[in-house]
DNA sequence: GTATTATTGCAACTTATTCGCAATAAAATA
DNA sequence: TATTTTATTGCGAATAAGTTGCAATAATAC
């Protein structure tokens, strides 16, 4: 299951790298110069997730958003679960540099976290 | 827009009251004794949300789950944003008594929070 | 008892995501 | 460089969750 380099893969990765925000499939499709099939975009994104290059956020609208896994200070470091902010006005999602800290009852084991705050961002308020 | 009491409404409310967990539409439909149309269940649930009787959680699977708004200690008190736990093993969601606390950058305004941890609950681990 | 209108069921629709399959094209190999 | 292998792509169809329009029904008010 070796990964191959394709124009599609590169285009999507570049877009995500240059975006400060998490993007949905349709946003990616809209912003791309080249035309890429819907299903392909999903497959590329899911592969990125498997490889730990990208993380997925599911928002209140039930849609999936994808963002590059990096910490501003130290891009190498493994990504920590963190909060996200979804602006209802400009309909974007961005990573907040706030780690999710939540103690769970005994015997519970946390594997993942999906935390999204919604409201209005600075640009829109 | 006055609300009316109907068998449907009561059945759904009773189910939610007696459940320690947040339920999805299909779970509700399955657990109900009487047969209620899918669309109707959604409409009843959304009305409950409007009335502040129930709150909605969107999980990583993109599905909506509904839970009674109450605090164990003080059922009267207005509900605070809190974390939820979704067990991947028994596919249930429950409210954790842990408030969501997350400071956002200047100029950001938070209206709502949707925070779900996933993993294995005590019963399943 | 009658009138008003909130609620329901049904069917159709929308939207997001996935899947099967054949065609294409990276990368490995000869 | 030519050939082989198989990951990737595009297409169309399928799935699944949730919503909506509309006519019929049934709470509630009068």
C-alpha cells in the first residue's frame, strides 16, 4: 500500500498547507485550479488522515473539515487534541491553540476528541 | 405557535427522560413501543431543542444525538456547555459533568459548543 | 359542538459521503 | 528504455441522515 505522488495529491496538500483554515470537500473543490472528482478528493483526504498529515473535524453541520496537522511553534511535534472554532458568519473552521483537557470517569478510555466552538470570529464581529 | 400534548411527544420525552444517554433518531425509533414516522421524530426533537428541554450533540459520525437538559444536582438550573463521551463499542453518547472551558482569541464570540470525546466506556473496556 | 391551527404521515427531495469498477498512470523491474 | 505491477482516478450509482411540502388528523380554545 505504498503511496504515490500525483498532481491531485499535491494540489490538495498545497491548498491545505497555504490555508489557515480547515476546509471541507466542496471548499477544496471550489478553490482548486484543476478539476478533481468529488470522490477522489475524499479519498485523498482520508489517505492524508491515515498518514497523520491531516486531521478531520466534524462540525455541528455534520460536515467533515480537514486541516493540516501542525503546531505553529513546532511543526514536527505530534499533534495534540485541540479546540476548533467555527464562524457561522464566514463559515470557516480554524484550529485554536487550546488543548482539550477533560477528565473522564474511571474506566473510560479516550481515543479521540472532536471539539468545536461556534460563534463569530474576529473578522466578522 | 402554542405547543400541544400528543402521544408522540410524550413517548419521545419519556424515552429521553428514562435514558441516561443521548439518543439518535433511529435509536429512538427502535426503542419506541409505538410506531412514529421518521420526520415526525425529528420535528418533535427539534421542537424540544427550541424549547430548551433537550440539547443536540453532533458526533464524529456526523449524526445528531439528543439528550435531556438537566444537571444531576440541580435539574432546574440552565444547562451549561459540557463534554460528551461517545463509546465506539456500544455506540452510545452520554453527558459528562465536565464544563467546557476554552478561552478564545480577542474579538471572538462563542455562541455554542459541541465537544465529544470518543473511546471506550467503563462498561465496554 | 364547532372552529382554529399545531401536529402528523407520507413521499419526495437534498446533501454529504462512500463504493464498485474499469481506465489511467506512478513507480518498480527487467 | 520497455514492461509490469498496482495505487490512483473518474464515473455513476448507492447509501444514509435530515428536511420539506402538502393534505389529513386531532389537540385546544371558544
